[in-house]
């Protein structure tokens, strides 16, 4: 009898939480509608992202183009976002939009491979043309970057999360963005970019930095001085010392050539 009574009490407790628990702040309701883990995208990234000795990742577009199974997996992953509610400002939704952007970009290149640049065929690039269904609506790559991620989250981290299939873009990571590790992973991505010559290098005249810090200066504080402060936040001690010795941006640069793993093979 005592055991039966205990079981009934335990069942009641699970169905009807104690009154004191009402003070506990509930988690965002929409978190559960977003895939908790982007395992399918991670598997594709681990297979096709290649790290160069220069610290820059390239993608094996030829390998994915030749893999019917891989391309089907990519299509299936992208299709998962069609009717998921991604409207809330949560880490899970940031990760979902960023992963979707990168996956759609990879698919765009694979469908046209071989190409020398994502801008092949159009100086304006494909960002307003390439569209996908997500959040119950049709959105372009341009929409995801500017009208969703930049507008909703308003953080420079957006620029380290997205990969435009170009040499000068921040690295496409070898794993998907995940809500649980998002803050740490974005900080690592920023450090990797700032401390590689694509991000910033020191010349006798001053700093040569990525055009990202020019195109989106407003996101990095709205001035060259604010950009430099941002760079110092992530710069390793040696680089930070050099930046402080001559904190002047003298040149912006960007290489739109494809971040193609085939180029790594040619160097060997």
C-alpha cells in the first residue's frame, strides 16, 4: 500500500508541478520547433570541409557534386526548414538561419560546379536570386543575411557565421552551428578570421583589413576606430601590439575566388 501511495504521489507531482515552480522562467517556446542538432549538415561538413595549412577552410565541391547520396542529404537537410517557425530571436534560430544560408550557398555552387567564383555570370552575385523556402515563406540569401540575421540579431557575429564560398570570407566551419555552443563557436570564428591575413595584416603604412569591415562598418561600431577596437578584441597579443603601434586602416581588400578544396590538391 505504501508503495502504491508513493507512486500515485510521484505521478501527481509530474502532472501538476508545485506552485513554487511558477517563478521559474520558461525557456523560449519555439526552441523545440527547431532541430536540436544539425547532425546531417555536420556530417556533410566533416566530409567535405578541408583545412589548409594557412588556416583557411576550403570545400570539396567536386566531391559533393559527384556524390548522389551527399547531394540528396543536402537537399533533405535544406527542406527541413520549409515550415519550421524561425521567427523568434533565439540562439537556436540564429544557428538555423546561419546553417541554412551556408547549406544553400554550397548547393548553389555544387549545382554549377566547376566555377571560379560565386559571382560567375553576374557581377552582382546570386544573393537576391537564389531562394529557398524557410519559416513558411520564400526567402533569398540576401534576405537571410540582411533582413533576418542582421536586422533581428544586430550583431557583428553574423559576418563570422556566414560563408559566401569565397577565399576572403570567414571560414566555413567543419561542423554546424548549434545553439548550445553558439557563443563560444562564434568567438572562435572571429579569432580565426582576425588573426589570419584575410582579416587583418599590418603594413608599414598601417592596417590592411577585409572589406567586410568597410561594407558593414555600421555593424562593427560605425567608424574606423570602432572597427579597430573590434579587431583588438580578438587579436592575439602579438598582432594586438602591432595594431596599437599603428592603429590606422589604410586599405580594404577582398578575394572573391572560390574556396575550392581542389586548389589544395594542386599545391601538393
